[in-house]
C-alpha cells in the first residue's frame, strides 16, 4: 500500500506538489512529507478537519475544510487489523488566494499569540498550492 501511495505522490508532484499525512485511528500522526509538520498539523486539528475525517463512516474519500480557504483530501483505510489509518493530502487552497486572505485566516484561527509564529504560519500557508475543486 505504501509503495502505491509513494508512486501516486510522485505522479501528482509533476503537476502540484501535495503534502501527504498518515494518522492512526486515534488521530496520532504517524508520518508526513511536510517540512513544517507541527505547524500544519496544528492547523489541521484546529480547523476540525481531523475530527471530521476520523468520525466519517462513509468509507469514501472526503474533501475537508472548515472554510472556503484551506482544503484537505482524506480517506480512511481499514486494514487487516482493527487499526484505521487516515491518509490525507494537503492542505491546499481551493482558489487562488492573496496575502490579506491568509493573514485573515491566521488571525481567525488564533493558534498562537506569538507574532513570529503567526508570520511563519502565514509564510508557510502562502507556499501551498492552489487547486481548483468542484463541488
């Protein structure tokens, strides 16, 4: 399974590099390809996207996001054991975004009172790809 995921990530990286994350059934982060892992994991949790993915019983891939700005694609994978892995791609922007919109998001998310941390988060978010998503 992991080999197929790596191949898929290599293929989509030719167009838009997407970050890959894998969580266990309790929401513990098992692995990611994100250089700012802690920061974007905090965003994923704070937006409620992780809880939504963990509690979705449909078994279908999900597009997650608490607002019109950031999105993730997630799928739960029930293995041969009772453990459930959550595979996540993202975050990405659903549309092109301007710096002002990202700064607004960082203020609204209120993940930190540290101005340097908020600037770093803004810079990290501005580096994310924008993908067109049709609903």
